[in-house]
């Protein structure tokens, strides 16, 4: 059974944000990407920098 929103320390806005992210991107939309570097697209890097 689902817990009511009042029993969690989650605001309505945050819950709504999670729902929207999940509906648009499924589980990948909920992953925490903070602190992770984006992968470098080496081809575009070489083209931009001339290396």
C-alpha cells in the first residue's frame, strides 16, 4: 500500500517533479547525475580545439 504524502518529508512540488521526470524518461529520469562528469565526445572536441 502506498504511503500518503503527509507521512513523507516530500513537498507536493518535489513529488510532482518526480512524477513528471518518471513519465518522460522512466527510471533514467530519476537518476541523480550530480557529481558525475559528462562523457567527452572526442570527435567534436577535436573539431572544436583543432587537436
